[in-house]
C-alpha cells in the first residue's frame, strides 16, 4: 500500500493550511495550465485519482460533468470532501491507488493531480485506467516533476550574487525518495519523464500534450519568490488519449 | 543559417579525433539504444539530417536500405563522407537544416543524430519532415538532452566526498546557449523536453518512444568516469511516427 501520509495528523494539519487546501483550485498555480489540457466537461463521466478535499470533483460537476467519482486513500481527506460536497452526482470512495480496479469502459475522463508520484506501481495503474476509459477517452494528470523528485538534497543552492541553481543528481536512478515535507519521512516515487511517457504508450495511450510547468510573468509579478521555479519546473502535466485500433487491445 | 562550426578548421580537427569520429557508430555510447528504436532497414528510403562523416548512411545501406540521402551544412564533413563512401545508393548534399525543403512523401525514415540542437527553427523542420515521410513513416532522432544544454555553467560540481551534482538553472528559458566545446562560442539551441514533444505532436506525429540515455552497467565498468552521466542524462532520444487521418493533413 502507498504510504498514507495524509492520515498522519500533524501532516494533515499543515497540509490543510496550504493555499491549494484553503483556496482550492485557484490556490494551485499550475491549475490554469492543467485546466487548459482538459476536454469540455459537459456530460462526461469522470474519475479523480487522489481527489483530496474534492475541489476538482466539485469543479467538474459545476462545469457539467454527468458523474464524478473521487478516489483517495486518506480517511481525513475523504471526510472533509464529503462534508463540503452537496451534489448527488459526486461520489467518493476510499481506494489504494496501488490496487486500482475500475470497471472497463466506464469513464470518459480520468484526472489526477499530484497523486501519482506516491504510487509505486504506475504501470498497472495506467493499464487499469486505459481499460476503464471509453475509446478516445482522456487521461489528464499532474505529478511532481522528476527534476523536483530526483535529487539527494532537493533544495536551491544560492551563490553570493543571489543566483540559484538546483543540485541535480540521481535523475536516472528511479525508486523511492524520502523527504521531510510537512512531516518527516514522506516517501515519493521518482521516475524519469521518459518512464512516465513510455508507460503511457505501452499501456495503449497516445500522447496529446506535455507541459513542464513554470510560473507565468504575471504570477512572478505577484509572487517574486516563484521566479526560481523557472530554473527547475516543479510539475509535469500530461494529457493522453485512449488509442483505438490495435494498441487499445493491450488493455 | 545555423552556425556552421564544423567548417571551423580548429573545431573540425578536434572533432575528428573524438571516438565517435574515429570509430563511427560503435564509438557513440548511445548508439545501441538509438539503433533499437529504428525500424528494419530493408528496402527503406532514408534521409539523415546532419549526416556528418556518413557513418549512419553507410550502416543503413549495409543493413538493406534502398536509398540513403545524407544532408549536412558542413563542407568538411561532406568531403570526408564522400571520400569514405563507395555505395551508389548513398547520396550526399549540402543543406542548411534551417531551410530544409524535402519533397513530399519521399522517405520511409528520417534520422538525425545530435544535429537538431543546432537548429533554431525546429518546428518548421519537423513540419517539413512530416510532409516528406510516407504515411506511417518514422522519425528517429537524438539531441543533447535539455538538462545538458540548459545551465549557465554546464559543468559538474564535486563536493569534498567526490559526489557530483549538476547545477541546473534556466531550464524553462529556451533560446541560444553559447559554450566553449572544442572551440569558443559554439551556439546550441536550448529547448525543453516538452517543447520537443509538443512540436512533434503539433506537426502531426504520434510519439512511439522516448529515451533519456544514460550509460549501462557494462559501459560504466569499462568507463568508470561515465557513472556521473546517470545523474544528468546527456542525450534525449525520440522515435515518432507520421500519423494518418486528420492530423496528417497538417502537412
């Protein structure tokens, strides 16, 4: 099972204070880019892998989705999601993404925000998502960028002139990375960009778009400290499509 | 026009001494990986963008290609290629890749090794290659990895314990990068991984495979100094296919 750090009370308490927890999607700087990669929501059956507080589920429903299923491993997150959701078209369920088992052909869109870097078994998950989508269905997800997860010592190095560099190492060494982010010993799974893409292709997806997210000029004007993120993108965003024809029989 | 550094005599003299210049494909550590991304050569019409000394052209011909066209901007490279090529199925021509204008539907495979990072106009080049391929034709290429081209000061930082890190900065700032590699003032074009892929997709290609190349265990045993390359892959390798249907009308 994936480490369920969101049910660590101290972690959860601090996580709940982050802008993206308090303000929802508008508190996530990469949201406008991710939103632009999504299809029109009207009438779609949507599954959200790692739904957290349910912000995306509620947005999708308000944007016209027919049904939204939010999945998360954290009881804390799901309790808060249920408390703040009134729409009957949204359902939540507790699921370990390492053991995802969605029914075949049952969704038009699978979405995941900053959850898949906790999952060890990305390949079987993508294969299940491929099966669970209708032909031409879409998968849109974000993860922490592999440049962010790779290093032994993931922190900016600042020289005497104030110039920052990111001390990259171990990029090609895939596997667990343990960091102290909000709590000690948070375990994430480092995978290269190529591995993310090749797992998608081998699962029968075609690639539609890739974004290595960094802040816009407007965002930097509002948050000058974010400028350094252009040296090393913090998020990888991917849009893929369930391919028809031969490759879809992989699923 | 792309900077034609290979016709700088001092650069050319030093370049000619590199293992990949003396030993050909077997002197290029990424060649086995790139070769595995190629289709079977039998009967193919092949174009090599940035053919250099013609090593790949001769290999493709020996592997059964029907015709091979080697293109390069450097008179030095082309002269050496012609001197060392006997096969009549291979032709060479001087072409600036910034102004590539291949005839439509005339090739089964376009190949390029470590040349496209010199090209400013990658998008129009890919659009021309797409048009020049037959439906389901393939494009297989390598470039210097964007992690290699990005930094202001592209050199390993070694701490007192001998551990190396790569000082990443400016990853999201695309544009020219001037380095002193074999000669002063060599200009390469930095583009992110996402930009390479999105240009391919927008040109009508579908992605088949991506590799961020690093040395194998066997290669490190033979060349221990190469181990650091696993911290920061030096080469990006991509295999793409000319898509049929709607997107192929882009060309």
